[in-house]
């Protein structure tokens, strides 16, 4: 089953953070140095996005490959012996999709970045954010339906 003892697994899981992770900090610094201000972990939005550019209605999630199921078809085969992880990651993926849908329906743009992409290609990730900001700046204003 598990290669770690119950105590070892407990210590490992305790050290996994949900806020201010290294990948979030890398991307936040890039965005800050580009001159854009943001909010962290906004609890009033579905999913509590890691970074929120409120002025441009952009929500950014910094996802770890394992817990959010990157290359899920391949990963699923590797962990098929563990029903606990299969179930957990499936639920995480379903929840992520639902959160994306809720935010999009509320006129937010949702961006997801994988942790390794942020670490290896932080400038490319920043470029995606900057292009999304420009897209939002150039977006025509919503028409008012008031009469």
C-alpha cells in the first residue's frame, strides 16, 4: 500500500501548504515587478484563487501537478493501486472544473499554471498574465440593459 509509515505520511501531509507556496510567491513577485497589484487568496470568490487581479477580473490558480492531476491519464495508471489518491484527485479535478465554471459565469477570467511551469518558465507564465490583462483592458464595456 503506502511506502511510508502512518507517522511519516502525517508529517509529509502536514508540510503541504495551501497558501504562500513557493510557486505562488514566484509568480506573485513577477506580477508585482511588472507593476500590477493583486489580492491573495480572496475568500469571497469560489475556490479562493491564489492571485486575483480585481481591476481586470482575473483569477489565477497555481496548481501542483500531483494534487490537481496533470497528465491525469498517465498519472492515473501510476497510482491505480491506491483508491484513496485516485478518488481524492478525481474530486479535486471535478471541484476545479466547477470553480472555473462559476467564476467564468460571473465574468472572471480564470488562469491555471502548473507548479513546474512556474518554476521553469516564470517569464512565460508572466507573459500569459500580461496578455490576459491586455485582453481585459481592450474588452468592450458591457452594454447596459436598463431602460
